[in-house]
């Protein structure tokens, strides 16, 4: 009886679908490449952001003294992002507001895309790792730009024998950023896939509450955490302004 139960459970588990799927393939330079569900999700997210940016740009160019609904929304988004960056980066905020605002909107829309039936792009480590590496590049670029040789000698402080630990701490930054975002979004994707598959007969209505938590609440929190840590890491390398 126990063996039969295990077999039935494993058979059901094989139907749980939270994986990335290849939609079609093509050959380039003798190699086979796939267009996956992640690519499609990213394309949709980017199209939404591009359309929104174009509409916002046209609206602001012809802004009214008494703003209407869409103009109000655009101004609220820009002001909120500017305040968030200024609160963490102070006088340096103007230099990084565009980057932080861009990744904030991209990650947020990617995280909540599960509400609209997409597989969140951020549930793919191939998406979150490049985001972490871009941030790492910005961190190190500004470290060298503002600290010159101190960017390297700082690895030997406060004591020279701490160099390996300091070096690992620097290298770990992009991986900790990317893995935190990836793990949290993927866990929500897996949980919802399990609910819709294993509890399909009773998964009516109430999973919507879990979507609000995993896709909306957790998605917003992880977006904020990624951007805040990015600002903290970058600010840590910048000199204090008088």
C-alpha cells in the first residue's frame, strides 16, 4: 500500500510544471539556441515599460498645471523613486537615480508578472545574475574612480592577513544580490505550481490570496531589498561630501 502511494505521489509530482520551457529553436554559427518562456516574459515586460515610458514622456512634455490621472501617476512614481534614492545616497542621488529607477521598475514588473499568467523572468537565474553583475560593475567602477589606489589597498585593511576575507566579500556581492532575488521569486513560483497541480480540485478562488503574497507583496519587498542593497554597496565606496 505504501509503495502504491509513493508511486501515485511521484506520478502526480511529475505533472508539476514550474520549469523554463523552450518554445522554439534556431541555429546560429553552427549552434542551436532556444527561445524560452523567460525570453517571452522579458520581452513582454520590456514592451510594457517602453510603452509606458513613451506615453509618460509625451504626457510630461505637454504637462498641465493641474495634473490629470496619468500625469499624477507618472509624477508620483518619479518623485517616490527620487526620494528613495536621495534617502540612501544623499548628494550622489542625481548620478544614480536613473539606474536605480530603471532596475526598480524592471524587477518590480518582472516579479508581479506572475499575476498575469507569465512565468516571472526573475525566477530565472540567467536574469538575476546579470542584474547582480551590472551592479557589481557599477560598485567597482565608482570604487576605482573615487578611491583610486585605495580601492585595492583597502582590501588589506584593517590588517593585511584579512585580504582573502575582504576579497571574498567583494566578489560575493553580485551573487548574494542575485541569489536572494532569484530564490525568493522562484520559491513563490514553485509553491503556486504545487498548489495548482496537487490541489487542483480545491484550488478555486483562495489561491488568489497566495498570489497577492507571493507575487505582489513578496515581489515588492524583493524589489526594494535589491535596490536598497545596491545603493548601500555603491554608497559605501563613495567619499563623503562636505
